[in-house]
């Protein structure tokens, strides 16, 4: 499965409430960088990275738009919808190898 197919499956599961299924698409050694202001938080391992998605509030949705497929890298402007909070746009890059998400980079737009 390529990057686009993997990420379509990931967002379908995540937005459909199957967060465990979405996390199952991550490699055991996946890494995620989350940029907030001038700082960067680095999470390593599916337990920590997956936990970030599993702990999100009920109703969390991440809707990809303006997708750029560059082989094993999937880049998108992602609309994040959280109940009771303003919607936000983030720039997200996902690296996919052998059908598993190996790296995620999330930055404010």
C-alpha cells in the first residue's frame, strides 16, 4: 500500500472513530514532531505517538485538503475540527514505508 492509500485509510479510521485502527497503521518506531510557537515536541514510538491520537477529545476530526503525493511522503493542509474549539489548519507531512506511517510532522499553518 502506498502513501496515499495508507493515509486515506488512516484518516477514514481516525475520523470514523476507529482510533485504534488508525494507530495500527503506524510503525512501532514511528516519530512525530509537533511544532507549537517557537518550540518543537518530539514523540518517539507508536505508544507515545499513537497515544497523542488516542487521547484526543471525542469528536476530533482531521480532514486533509490540498494533498501533495511525493512518493513515500504525503503532505497536506489538514483542517482540525475539535468540539468546542475553533477549527485550525495545520501543515502535516507523513512518511509512509511498506504501508506503515514512520514519521509525522505537524506545524501551524
